[in-house]
C-alpha cells in the first residue's frame, strides 16, 4: 500500500478561553494535518501543532521540514518510511510526530488492527483521564463540583500563579468539599525556588494530592530527590525532561512520575519506549497533550492505552474541551474514562479539510 499523495492541511482553532500558565499562554492552536493517501483511497492522518513554550520547534521550522519530507513520500510503503524515520536523528518533534502518526495510521489500516493493539496486543479499550479545571480562583470549587458530577476522580489544577500561602489556603478549602475518592493533580509549571517549593509541599501535606508537577524553577536532581522525600505525593517532571539527562533520571529517579508529551518528544514509538524504560525503573508515566487537535489527542490516547502501568493512572487527554472548534469530533468521555474506537489504524472519523 504505497503512498500515492501527501499534503498539509492548515488549521487555526480558537480556544474557549486563554490557556495560561507560569510559562506563558495562548488563545489559538495553529498547525497542520499531515494527510497521506494511497491508491486504494485509504488515508492516514497526523497532527503537527508546534508549541515552542512547551518545548517543540517553531512553526516555521516544522513547516519547512514537512514540506521537504512530503515531497519524497510518493511510491514508498509506510513500513519502509517508518524504518527510515526510526533513526536517532534529531528531527523537529511536532513535525516528526505528525508524519510518524500518519504513517502508523496507514500501516495499521493495512494490517487491519487498531493503533493501540499494534503498539501492544494487551492495550486497553478505555483509559482514565483527568479533568482540567484551571487555576485557584473564586469559582474553582464550582468547576470542581461540575467535573465530579460528570464522573471524574482526578482534577488537574494550575498552581504557582499566586503566592504559595494563598494557594495552600485555597487547596485546603477545596479539599474539604471533595468526595473521598477524588484526587487533585497540581501543576506548578516551574514556578518556585526551592524554599517556596518546600513551603508548598509542607503546606499541602495530608491533602488528597495525586501528584505535583514541576515544582522547581531550575530543576536540579539532588533538590528534586530531596523534595520527593519530603512530599507525601508523587512529584512529576514534564518540561524538565528535555533538559535533564534521561539516562541519569532512569538510573536514579529523583521523582516518582514522568509526564510524557508525544508532540514534544516527537514520536509515539519513542514515547512508548521511554515509558517502558521508566516502568522498569519504577517510575509512573502519565501521557498528555499540548492542547492538540482531535487527531493529536486520539494518537496520544492510543499510546496511553498501550503503555505499561502497575496501577491505573488518569492521563491528561481532556484538552479538546478547551477548543471552541476542532477538526474532528473528540472522543467520548464517560464517567471519567475515554472510550477508544475499534476502527483500524488511528481511528479518526471525518476531518475538516477546508
């Protein structure tokens, strides 16, 4: 099933509200769909949504690389092309993620298997996901109540936006309103120095905290290990993974959890390999998106269903609800679980190609 044609489909998707963190913000998600077509009419899709503040390349770099690669696709099989791009060459991550996803989509449709079961024969058909409820403002309790009513048991909150003391007070007030099984997933986005991080960790001790992501402005392995020993929840690394030596992290993990973003890592296959190495080092892995289009979310969800886990964790895949428009229908979420399609390949339905 060789590739007959390839094209990029640009998109610009408005958010319902500004996405804001201590690293910066944005009000639209812009990128391209990679569409690969075969003579039989089968099409494979991948999502390229560069976001430099999250660690990807710039949009200009992604576009240039994709233009070059797509011009070389015709007449080659997806499996042949996947082998070519499976080298250690540092490809632009968002662009490579998109191209690899489209090739995997075609390959799995050819083999008549879902992408997740191609990645792992024992992959799940549904996965737990967290709800994103923003920062600690006056309406956070109402937003939390709404998500709990929908069946979510893990609520993600951005911290590090105000003083640690104020946020600790707000978290204690929020925790008093939560059902027993509900957990809070906190993301500091590298907001604090070590003193503030220690103060915050001590201040939320005993609360139903699932994890605390990126507590340090300048990540340091010894300081992170010290904080993890101090905390009664999992500390997690996200953006810092790119600047720390992964071999050292796996040899002596300073934290209990990694947050993996395939769009930033640049590959579903590399992300799966990293998750397997982390599992062998007794490190938990949560997979999440960078507020991608429906195609990017679906690809990441297929991966989340396939990675090894010792206990079920909620993945960060509900970002589609932040988009006022999307290129395809988002996956259904029922009682805090994302239901994956049984369609061969990626499983995307119709996409907006205008």
